[in-house]
C-alpha cells in the first residue's frame, strides 16, 4: 500500500496520512486483516516525523478503520470499508467547507438544521 502526502498542501501531515489510508480502504487496495507499514517505515519513506504517522494511526484506530495490536502493528479492521466511506465523505465535506470559507460552527449548524425531522 502506498501512503501519499503533499507537502505543499495546507492540510496537516497526519490528516493527509490518515486520508491516504482511508482512501486505500475505500478503493479496495487493502482489505480487512491486511497489515499497514510500521509508523517508522512510513515516516522514513515520506521523510516525516514518526509521531506524525502515529497520530494518524491513532485517529484511524479511533474511527474504527484500523486496529492497533501489540506485536502485529496496524491492521485494517473488519468493519473498515463502511467507516472509511463515511470518513472520506466527511473529509471531503470539510475540504469543500474550508475552500468556501464556511466555519466549522456554521457547518455544524447547517447539518443540525438539515437532519432535524
């Protein structure tokens, strides 16, 4: 699996790493049970700090995309595709909102209003 970042992008590097993994899951490039490269390997390949990669992996763990197992490292979770699809949609929404100058608070208000019965 190839994890990509764009150093010119204003998005935080850890968010780019997480988005890259989510995208790979959503596209079917990795399947549940597949191992991700170690944080040290990713950091070396991308020339970024290992803690940046660890933060991305922790976010992905919290989202249910990966499982972090002692001795086995990061593994794609069994329920990852559904979670990854939603997370990718949210990331895209945030990207569009930022590009149009919509604040997070305004976005939350709009989402709340639209989800009301």
